[in-house]
C-alpha cells in the first residue's frame, strides 16, 4: 500500500520552511497577517477588543487570513469590519447578526484596511533582484555578527570559570 504523509493544515509558507516544498493546489494556503493595535483609533480600542471577543472569539491582534485566490474568510472580513469601522458604527455592528451582510460603508472600510495592510507589508520587501540580494547579504552579515558576539560571550564565560576554579 502506498505511504501517505500528512503534515496537517499548513500554508505553503509553512511547508516551504519546514519541508522545502509547496503544494500547487493547497487548500490551506493563505497569507497570515494581523492588524497592530497601535494603528487603531485609540478612543475606541477597548470597544473594538470587546466586539472581536464577543462576536468572533478573537483577540485584538489575532491572526487573519487572505487566500491566494483573493477570497476572504467570513471571519476575516468581519474582523476587518470591527477593526476599521468608524466609531459611530460600532454600536450598530455590535447589534447586528454575526456574518450578516455588512453595510457598504463597513465593507468598504474593511477592504480599505486590507488594502492598506497589503501595501504596508509588501512595501517592506525589495522590488528588484538587486534589493533582494542586498537584503540577503545584510541578513547574513547580521547573523555573522550575532554568532561572533555569542562566541566572544562564551569565551569570556569560560575564562571567568577557569579563573574561579584556578
């Protein structure tokens, strides 16, 4: 009988890191992101946090998912609506049924927030091969410095241990 390996419901990014491979038709593939609390309107932060918890069982900076097809899970769209709703709409949102169609103003606010998240996150990456190579080189240098510091620290600890014994 053929052997079948199941790595569980993993995104392609997780599979790439863990196994060095991706699946062409991975039903679990998604971009995972979160909205940082520091970017939200501070005056309504507590109310948003309570709505996320009571309506969706989510924490304020919970992981949200965007599938490569561009489709949003209903929970992601609802969470984005809670996070991006104008403060004047939060009470109405709290009274509405979970996963009911959103009013256009809330759906537009949610999608605008998603667009902003994508622009900000993608803006952190280089747009050319040269920029990618520079970033990789900088990471390698940073790793080497970290390893050198660890080696120096270990050497100092060994010297201190030898002096204490000697």
